[in-house]
């Protein structure tokens, strides 16, 4: 099956990044969100990223215009009906994801694959909301999508080999490096490894062992990571770290190692969710 038109449900940070890389490989893209203001914000973010690429000499103005011309923003699910492949990138809420997948299943041609960009949730549970669970899989991109190379391709219980192969090839067309997650387990590979880093980093600060800044400095210079855990949480969303931790606690036998630290809960209550709100572990309001 040739993939010429890709649908993206969700125009947020991940959704607009996925829409951009899909348009960059020559596909027509339909990016849908629930309100026009979210769609416009997504298109503006794509325009801003591409403008920086032009400034750096990586794209010409003509190439930028061509990429933007391939992306249609919409608030109507109906506009996705002719897509050859659809990627869901809504918030990490299982009920919402299942609702979206049920609606897409009724709208799309029977042969169309529907992938979810979830970072941790069960592909199998999402897939059974459809009548095509064999054509559902995980396609987990990383933030920022245009720059990060990895895509995790995750098998649900019913995902067919054909679905995994087509999705993998699409990710490679987008210039990504892929890994296959063979078993539908919470957090897949990266988050299963990353969340314990976050939890222990927060505990170190909670216990007064070191400051946020020094933990980040230590990790970057001692482990050679490009970002410290607090910088990374601010980039990807402090709330995402919290929701994934809570999901792990629920799904992985309620082990104590997955209990969210109180300091993390306090950040959520304070609305300090990272760069997207202007403040997280660090303050970005003056930057």
C-alpha cells in the first residue's frame, strides 16, 4: 500500500512535529484538533521551525512554502477519511484515545493503519476499541519530533507483521531510526528506563542531597547525557512525567518504586508543567 496522505490527530507539540516530518517527505498531511486555536498554534509552530531551518541554510524559502502547502489544518474528523495512514497524538488519556480510535475506525477505509503516539499506554487496550486491531500499533516519536531520530514501533497483542513492517518503513522514510518493542508493556523501552531516572533525581532534591541545577550538571557531565533530568522534564512536560509514573504504578503491580514523589505532585498542583507553561523546575518567563 502506497502512503501518500497522512492524518495526524492532535496539533500539539508532538502532533505538529509529526505533521511536519510527514510533509517533509512529500506526503499530503491533514492535521486535526478539536479547536481552531489549537490548529492555528500547531501551524504557527511548524512555520517557526521551518523558518529557523531557512535561516540556517538547511531549507530554501521555496522548500519551506512547499512543505507548508502540503499541510491542511482542520477541526473536522471527516477531513481524515481519505488518508492512507493515521497517527493519533492526543493527550495521554486512555478513554480519550479509545474514543478517537473508535471514531477513526468507523471513518477510514478498512485497510488503513492507525498508529498511536502514546509514550506508555497499552496498544492492545487501544486497539480493541476498533474493528481492526490487527492494523493498530504504537509509533512513538520523541520530542522535538523533527530533530529526534528515534521512533519506537510497538506491537499490540493483535498487531500483524504487515502493520509493523509498513509502519517501520514509513518511519524510515521520515529519516528515523526505529526499534521494535515486541511485547506491549508499559513505557516500552525508553520511558521504562527514563522514568526511574526522573524519580530518583526528584528524590535527591527532596532529601536535600543536591540542588536541581547540580543534579542536571552531574548527569550531563558524569553520564554524558545531553540534558539533565530536570531540563528534560521541562522540555517534554512535567505533567507527562507525572502521568506516566502514575500509569506505571497502576500497571506494574503497584510497586513502591513507581510512586510519584510528593515534590512532583506539588509541581502539578502549582501548574509548573515546564516550558509550555513558562515555568517548571526552571523559570522560563524571562527567557
